[in-house]
């Protein structure tokens, strides 16, 4: 897929995940409990790439193509599960994130 973040909508990504799931008849397994547990597992796998590293060592991962690709793979898995949860629960992620950022701005105002 040659699409970039600039050209791809969340709906495009949700459709990509939905099609993948449907082609494998996995909807029966896609309930919020299973998907959130799978997301947590993938987040753990993402964290393994940074465990015990200093902030400087973490920054160096981006300069190492092999290590950066490994992080990219885990991050993509995390995103796929987030999108699958949104699909299963019919959550509009754009609206949810915008509303959450408004609440966060009130909770964490910028320094004066």
C-alpha cells in the first residue's frame, strides 16, 4: 500500500481492518474483551523494544532501519486492534479523539 498518513482516512484504515477480519471469518472472536486484551498484548510487545533503554538510546532506534521497522510492526498491530475495537463498538474515532483532547486541554492547561 503506497498511501500515506496525508492521503489515508481513518475510514480507509477501518475498512482495511474490517475486510481482513471478514475474509477470515474472525468477527466471532472480535468482541471488546478479546480485542482489548489483544491490544494490551501488542502494547507490551511494543514496550519491549524500549525496555531498559535510556531516552537517548530510544531516540537512536529511529536511526536504525531494522529496529525502527520492528517498532513499526508492533505499532501497526496496536493500531489494527484499536481500529477493530472501533469497528466492533461502532465508535467514531475522530469524534472521540477530538472530544478527549478538549477534556484534556481543560484538565491540563498550557503553562502561563
